[in-house]
């Protein structure tokens, strides 16, 4: 998955910028799921690939989380600290 993950830890906002995934098709969606350290889902939302993905983790307990990105059968998981 060709994308850049930018964590703005000081504000607990996290941004994901996806590059070159849609092939010029902005209607394609990506599902972002955030899991806690125990694998419990704490957030899940669909975005259009053409969007900048921004989500707020300030209401979550501080610690390590995993972001799972699902895009047309391709999966990617990234670790974040909040």
C-alpha cells in the first residue's frame, strides 16, 4: 500500500495520506480500523481514497494502538502511540 502515515502525537490527531492508490478513481474507499493492544476495535470508519484521513484519539486511553488499513483486498497495519 503506497501511503504516508503522519502522527501528530502532541494533539492526539492522526493523519493518513494515501498516494497513488485510487488510479484516478476518487470514489474508491479505504476502511480505517483502530485496535487497542488487546485487539479490541476502538474505531472504524470508511473514507474516500481521495480524502486526507484525519481522526481524533484524544478520548482514548494513552498507550499503543494499531491502525489497520483495508483497501480493495490489500491490508496494512501500523503501530501508533497515543
